[in-house]
C-alpha cells in the first residue's frame, strides 16, 4: 500500500523537473540552429571549406589546420602534442605555446580530424564557438537569477556578438569563447560566498588551465574583464568587500595550485623552454581599437558595404583584429545598467 504513494511523487517531481528544463533546452537548441545557419556554407563541404575575409584563405587558417593535424597525429601515436616542435619552421622549430595552437580543442577533436580532416574539425569548432558561448552565458545568467527571456537574449548577444562574428573569419582561438562566462561565474561565486571556496577554486583552476591551452589571449581578456567587474561590484556593494576576502583568497590559492600542477609545465615551456620568444615582432598599432571602433559596424555585421573597408583602411587596422564594435544603443545600455542597477536582479 505504501509503495505507490511514495513512488508517485518521485515520478511527478522528475516530470516537473523535466518540464522546467525544457525551455532552457529549447533556447540552447535555437542557439545551435543559429550557429549552423551562420556557418552553413562551411557545412556544405565541411572537410574542404574554410572561412575567408573576402581575399582568399589566409595564413592563419592554414596554421590552425596544421595544428589540428599536428595534435591528431600525436594522439594517434599515443602521446600528447609536444609543446616545442621542429615539425614546423624546420630546422629551428617553434615553441607551440607561443602560437595559437588550439591544443585542447585539437586534442578533443583528434578523432574527427583523423576521420574527416582538420577542416571538418575547424568547422565543428567554429559552430560550437557560437552556440557554446551563447549557451554558457545563458546558463550563467540563469544561475544568477536572470529571467528566461533576459538570459536567452544575453546569451545570444554574447555568443553571436560582433567580436565573435568578426573573429570567426579566421581567429578560431578568439571565437571559441565558451569558457569565458564559466570563469567569470566561478570568480563571482567565490566573491559572493555562494560557492565553496576549495571546490569552486578547484573548478576555477580547471577552467583556467583549459583556457590556457585554448587561447591565452582570451584568458588575458577575461582577467581584464574581471578587474572591471570586481571594481564595479566593490564600488556598488562595499559591504561585500570584507566578507569576500577570505573565500576569495582560499579559492584563488586553490585555483593557482591546480594551475601549477596541470598547466605549470606549459607555462614554463612558453617562457623558459626551447625556442621561447622575447620581444614583439609586430606593429602593435595595427591590433588595437580606437574610440571610433566602438560605434562603427564591421563588415561581418548585418550592415555591409564599402564604408567599413574605407574606415579600416583610413585607420590602418586589420579586418580580423577589429573586435571593439558595440554600437550606440548597447553602449548606452551598458552605461545605464552600470549606474542605475542598485538592486539584485
């Protein structure tokens, strides 16, 4: 007599949980469909097609494909990719950590690379970069109390942002940004006391190592973003500063320990290993953003034409390095939200 009474609520609870998860699953499926729609020309021939900037296939595409194949061959022979190799730029070789080598994605996609080639893996990575970045931002926003519609819009704004769409021309390491929201989320969990310091710190360390082996440049961008976020949070929520110090230090120490164990050798190889680089061989003036960049729509957006090409030619920038566009409406929204949001969402 007792078993049906206790079993029914359990099944009902599971059913209700499933219903609550359906809207989130639908949003993520929409992200995936949109990502496929953006990359459909590549999916028409995933093993033989790559993005271009209108002027043909760039050297960056060839380099990314080479590193995909390099990692796949290493995995096929039962070893991880060497962090310094003479297989490229022979006989001197290269320090892999000083290049956009996509080590972690390349290792994870090694079976597909061996089966269908590096271009197919890059197409998958590009699609997951859009959909995955949007999905992780959506889930993080939902965790912090954003409504379904607001979180869905925020995820789409991040995952299909002008910066990621522009990077998709041939900067796979910058376009694959799905770890960014998770890293920021872990830090905020520590600061607000919502996460267990040691466990959350370990998770933060794992995420940092994963980002280190995917795109160090993006990891540096996340660090800058966190400085801004924590500064704004500290100014607007001064009462949180003192209680946050201990869990943040504990979590940070745990994260650094994980980073040292799992990523320490890679960092040492980059700065002290064979073929470690020094100095800056490029003209850094070609890779920055000027004030006008934030309101001038790049060619990869909905607005097309020669106006953007004339703008980049006049400012001396490179198309693929143009990542600062937000537009006046979004800039105004960011300013209003920063100044006016004084209560928890």
